[in-house]
C-alpha cells in the first residue's frame, strides 16, 4: 500500500469513526496508530528522497568535473598536435 493510499485511508477511517458517533477508544487508538505509521512512512520516504537528491547532485558534480577534464585534455592534445605540425 502506498503512502498516499495509507494517508487517505487513515483520514477516511478517522472521519467515519467520528461522524458515526461510535468512535470507541479502541477505534480511535487504531486510527491514531495508522496515522502514526503513515507519518513514519512519510518520514522514511522523505529521507530516501533526500539521499537520492544528494546522490544525484554528486553525480552531476562528477559529470561536470569529467567534462571539464575532457575539454582540458582535448585542448592539450590540440596544442600538442599543432606543435608537432610546426616542426
């Protein structure tokens, strides 16, 4: 079950329990536990997303550094070639 579905079900369960007027303590505890579980799932998903973003940022930095090094190597090879052609 996805986080979004869990949150929707939690909200619907809480609303139904309150609207029906038969919200027993155990029913409210169950809704509270479901909501707490959904919050924990959301926090975990946020943490995973943050880690993924950090990894993507590092990959972007690495790719930019590799591109820069490649361009420097190309320029150096061009200078070496031009130098050898003058001899």
